[in-house]
């Protein structure tokens, strides 16, 4: 004894129609975006005025560049890791505490960057800035 619901001629609904659901979600997203831009959650503050001077950048920073093939450059001159360590030791011994601008290619090796940072730290140079675009 088998049960049969409906006629054989009528097709049953096999899939759910998602188009109305998508329409409702798009309307909700638009409402959310509009209210998020109108309701700016900033806190109104009355900040004090100061007369602080802008610090000037260092006169002659050391630029160390690392290319994607792990090549080292002191300004525009190609150097080896041993030469770089010697020059950093000389700069640290001079006592003028220069700043270093480290420029590394995004395809370069992290190991080379770590070795340069270790060499600068070993020479007592602590002002290191990472240059990016």
C-alpha cells in the first residue's frame, strides 16, 4: 500500500527560488551602508593648541638597500655583508649615532634583512627606519 500525494501530472518544486532572498539582502546592505556613513562615530573633542616645533629629519642618513637577489648596497655602492658590518662598526665608533634607512625589496629574503638588523644592533646603532612606498 503506497501513498501518493498530488497528481502525476503536476511537477513538484525541486529548488528554492533565491532571487527574493538576494533582493532583500541587497536592500539590507544598502540600508546598512547608508546608516554607517551618516552616523559617524567620532567623539567631538576640543584639542589643545601647542607651539611644538617639527623635528627636522637627520642631515645625512645611511641608506642600506637590499635587492631581491640579496644584494646589499650602502647608498648606491654595492657591498658585501663583511664590508657592511665594518662600515656600521666605524659609524658606531664615531659616536654621532646616525640614522639608518633600510630599503628592502618585497621579493627579497627576510634572512638578509635580519642579518643587517643584527649588524646594526651589534654596532650600537639603534635609529633604524624601514622605507616603503
